[in-house]
């Protein structure tokens, strides 16, 4: 561990980042002088490049690799292991992701002591095998990080593109006719559903997916209805591609196109655009308006929205159906590309989990 740094030795700005347990692995929010850093680094223990730093309090066992940068770390709360050449740090870094520290697992202890680390038993292959395992898992980590970076970049592109297309800062050269304002109720047919009585068992367990507000983005549902349940309630059917708008609960303001044929409850407003209007264009308009709607109409960002309120919204629309479709399709393609990478990310996470379970068994 490093020599203790006191609060009066730090500042909000400075030359050398000082990482405390709260900023460990994140952005530093405190700094020390280079003079103090050089002095303490020379006089007291300091990690070597490649050492694994471990959080010893709070979220105990969190790790990062020290890459040799000029930085200083909070004394007993951030520690590292000094070892001989029988251990490989790439292997250790991965092992620490799943290790059960002696005397800590299953307790309420929020601190990792040297005795916990030193008394923990581990099975070690040869250094060569350690290195192979560590490098394999590091490569998977790099793929995961690169995929997340790609997702973030695509999300930024989508946000920027959506902003400029709907603000009309950018227009395709084929179109120049001014856009017109339309009330949503004038360009869609809309309805909400209902919920069959939960006390009648024969209403549930059939073949009709019952879509609730938290499931509008999903292709599966937790509940299904029977034909009897549908006929004896105000639940309404929707088709794949219909626009679903969440009115109630924590998902208020969420909107998507239905992934399935199913029935909806009263917490969802279903919309089907007229043939002159593109559903994707309307979908992305409503997505873009979500934050404004929630901040304007929901106290504290939570609560219920009125279907009447949503249908009274004004949307700027191109008169040309083809321009609507061009914009909607472009943004939909970006969403599909983001989805492909999110699926890849999930698969890589599962691969990493499987490797950890099998390589360290």
C-alpha cells in the first residue's frame, strides 16, 4: 500500500491524480503535487507496472491493472500483491474476478485484510499455463471493451443524426418542401387495452402474449392470455410493427414498435399510422420527445401519462411519405446495427463467464 495522503495535501486540480476508494477505476477527483508524488514514490512501497490493484473496502475485491502511469492511491483501502515469478499478473487479474477470499465470503465484513488475502488458497498451474489463460481472457475482455466502444459510438451517431434530421438542419437533396405540423391523433388510429381479472384462472395461460408496459421492447412476455380471457376483458390485440407507447409506471414515455402479435393492457397506448405516414418516422420523433414529455408531465420523472395528452402532441412532418420513409429507415438501420453489436456484447459476456467457470474450476 502507499503512504497515507491527508486531505490538506490534496487539491481539486493538480499534476498527479490521487485515487480514493470511491474513484478507484474511474475518474480521479483529487490530486497531489508532483513533488510529493516523487518523494513518496521513492521512500515508500509503490506498485510496479502490471501489478493488480485491489479495493480493500467498499466493493471489496474490485481490481484494475496498474499500467505505470503517474498516479497515487489511497493507503490501506487500495492494495496490491508483491510476488515472485511463480505468479503471472494477467492470470491473477482474471482470478481475482471470481476468487472467494478466505474469511470474507458469506459475512457482512466490508473490509479485505492482508490475512484474508494471504490465507486464501488457490490452485496454480505452471507459469506458462497461467500466462496462456490470462492472455486468452484478456483478449476476450478487449473484445468486450471494443464492442462496448462501438455501441457507444453508434449511439452517439444515432443521437446526432436524429437531432439534425428532425431539426431539419440536414435534409436529403431530393426534398425541399417545408415540413408541416400535425397532431398525432390526426395521423394515427389509437387505442389502449385492459387487464383480465387475475382471479379467473382460465383467463391466463393461453397462446396470446400479454404485453405490459415494461415489455414493449421485448419479443417475449411473462404472461399469456386465453381466448376466453381476451373476450371477457378490455384487453386489445396489436400486430407486429404497431407503435406501443408506455403510459404508466417506471417505463412511462418509452416507445417502440411491437415485436410480436399480442394483447395489451391499459398501461399501453397502441398506434397504427395512416398509410400516408411512416411508422418509423413517427417512432423516432416520439423517442426524441421523451425527455421533454417526462420532464413536463411527470412529477419527479415518475407517474402516469394520459393517452389523450400523447395524442395531442404536435409533430413536424414532411409532406412526402418517401422523405419520412428515408429518414425512418436510416434511423432504423442504425438501431439494427446497434442491436447486432449489443447481441455480440451479450454473447462475449456469456463466453467470458463460461471460460471463468471452466478454466478456474
